[in-house]
C-alpha cells in the first residue's frame, strides 16, 4: 500500500490542499468547496490535470455527492448517521467506508478487501491524515472520499487534531501484514 499524507487544516473547510508522499513530494492537489448546491471537489495531479471530481448534489444534514473518475460517473455517496461508528456505502463502486468521525480513522472495503485506510498522524510540522491505498489507480477517488469524510468530521466539530502516533515524513513507514492490524 502506498502512503499519502494530507495536511490537516483546522478550521479550513475549503481551498487547496497538497497531498504528499513519504519523501514530501507533492503528488496530488485537492481543491474545491463544500456547502452549496453544485459545489465540487477536484483531485488533480501535481501538474494540475483533473483526475477525479466529487460534485455535491444535495444539501442538508445528509448531503449527497456524485463521484466522477476520468470524466465518467462511477458512484455516489450520502452521509448517514452513526453513533460511534460511521458506515457509509458508496453506490456504483460497491465500497463500504467504516470508521469513526471522532478519531479520524477509516477503512474502505470492497467485499473483504481493503481498498484504503486513513488515520491521523503527527508530522514534524503539524498533523497529517495518512491515507494508505492498495491500488495506485484508485488513489484520486480515495482522496476525494477522505476529503468528504474529513469535511463531515470538521463540520460537526468533533474531530480532534491531537494524535499520539508520531511519524516523521521522509522516513519509509514499516509495512505490517494483516496479522498485525491495529486494534481499535
């Protein structure tokens, strides 16, 4: 799984956020806005080429987004309510996102296969969201899902930006097999 890092921006819900690799090289940019009808998020390459989009279709307490990859609609996601865990189904892709808004930890599944996982980590210059993606071609769509989940956690004001898992960017993280999965 490739590790991507999205800088946490407390209080910032819109704008441009760079996505870095373990060597601090910018691989992607996430840009756009939330909160109004027809708002959109765009995941683009570092050179500015749009790779994936998430267009907001509805407002309210359970907003809906259509997800586009290479110009074609591949799925949609709608917010649901959960008490301790969020379970969100992504129609079209048949992915399930299971996680916790308070801790910022999520896993994206297709059946029993993990597509991606996200967790907050501390870098030497602030907090990051670490996104581990199994398939390189799924990275732009996973980045948009991570941005939507991050927005929903900030929107509720419940996400803590303090973490106890330090990580230094520029160092290759240790890869553990499935027998060493984090206990939640």
